[in-house]
C-alpha cells in the first residue's frame, strides 16, 4: 500500500484515525492559507481614523470613473476606448492620490484630453518609473 509510507498514516498504523488526522492537517493548512490571504486583502478596520491618502484613494478612483462615464455619454466614446481607459485608471488604484499632480493627470486622462501613451509616459515620469 503506497499511502502507508507517509508519516501520518504510518504513525497511526494506517488505521482510520491516521487517515482522519492526515485529512485534518491538510484542511487546517488550507484554511490557514485562506485566512491569511483574506486578512492581507482587507481594508483596515474602522477603529480609528484612516490616513488621508488611504481615505482619498477610493473616493478619487470613483471620481475618475464618474468623469470617464460622463465623457463616454457626452462624446459617444466607443466601447473599446472606454474599456481601455477604465482598465488603465483602475490599474493605478495604488497611486498616491494625495499628490495633486497625479490626480490632475488622471482627471485629464478620464476626460479624454490625453492619449493612453501620453498618460502612461507622464504618470511614469511623475512616479519616477523608467
């Protein structure tokens, strides 16, 4: 029997208790991974005041998407261009929205004043990337 060689089953003589112990260990590890991953992605609790940059990010992001939606309705922007601009704006969620230059750049991009290439170039220059 191949399973008899593995530690939990061998330790318990290969009986039902050994199988259950092995299954319990595997389930526990999976639950621990899920718990740690969910804590990593959660926002901080509302126990205290959030830092201004962290609080401003969702509101600013929503404002950029609202501007983009208004621009789409007003100018008849195509679906492909809208999706491209939306994806580019959502890709910058981690940007420092306390930086007025970044916010102004994103608003100009959402209004359609900049092409995607010009936006990416200006954003990278502001963030000091490449």
